[in-house]
C-alpha cells in the first residue's frame, strides 16, 4: 500500500442532511497533512451543501440505500485504501487534532489495532452541553490519561478470573470503551477479518468494532483526551 493514505475516514449519513456539513467541515480543519488521510462519504441522499464540500476536497461520495448499518459501513470499507479505518457519524465532529493524534498513535505503536478517545457532548446547535448524557462519556478507569494495553494480557487476566473479556475491559479498564463510532479507529485487518459478519449487522457498529478488536491480537490505545464532539439530540 505504498503511496496510499495512511488513514481512511468513513463518514456515514442515513436520512439526515442537517448536520453533515458540520462533520465534513471538521475534516477540512484537520491538522494532519491531506496526503495522509482520505475521506469516503456514504449517504443515501443528495445535498448541495455537503456535495460541494466533498467535491472541492476531492473526496469520494458513495450512494447506498442499505438499511443494515453494517452494509452501509461496508460500502465505505470496500473503497478504503488506508491502513487504519476511522469513522465519523454525520451528526458528530472531530476536533482539529484528532486525525493527527490517531496517526501518531498508530505510527508510534506498531502493534496497535484499536484506538478510542473520549468525547465532549454538544447539543443540536453545536454548543457544549455539560450534564447532557455525560454518564455515557468514555473515561479510563485505570489511573492514566493515556493507556496502551495488550489484548493478550487482558485476555489472560479475564481467563484467570473467569470473567467475560468485554465486560472486564468495560468494568475495570475503560468505561464506555465501546461507545461512539466517531471516537474509534481500528487497523483495517481487524474489520476485514469479520466483514462477513459485518454484512449481516443491522445496528450496533460501535459495539461490533470494539468486540472485533478484542478478538484480534495486538495493542489497545485508550485516551481521555476529548477528540470527538458527540452531538446529543432527539434523533440519537
């Protein structure tokens, strides 16, 4: 994959036009050099404002009317060329350093397979909304702002104590490590290995991605830095 973008950002929008331009503009503002990431937008509608942003940046737009969330994401994955796949829901946004942080993590830790950052909750107007769904914000339980942990080590500990690995991580390592697809990045091999299952997934792409990483081998990177703006509104 020499000469290919390192990160593929898959943006998804299904039946919702209102917030997509804000998500796309947050990608325009990224500090990571443009040749290190690509953007693939999967949506089931035309929208002059969003389409203009996509066109002026040379990004790709894919039309899909798949109702299964997994197939919707798979449409983007099949076009992606990056080593690392990260997602952006149409109603969320990235802070301008997010892709640079993802790139730094995956290039620093060669065995990294999963990256997850914390979120700032915003309201439907894009204003910070303290107290709104704050109980769902991801946070490390272990005493470290940034934690890099081996899946194999976690698997051994969970076996020793005879507890489910997913439950162990969520209870003792990172609260809501499976929350918000816009806060996740994963090495593409992890998703490609389960693409058959992804095709049959009606909902729950965030939980699916997290669980798939725990079935693989490598390192997990959890950071409490709030690199994603999670929009809380009546439709989510």
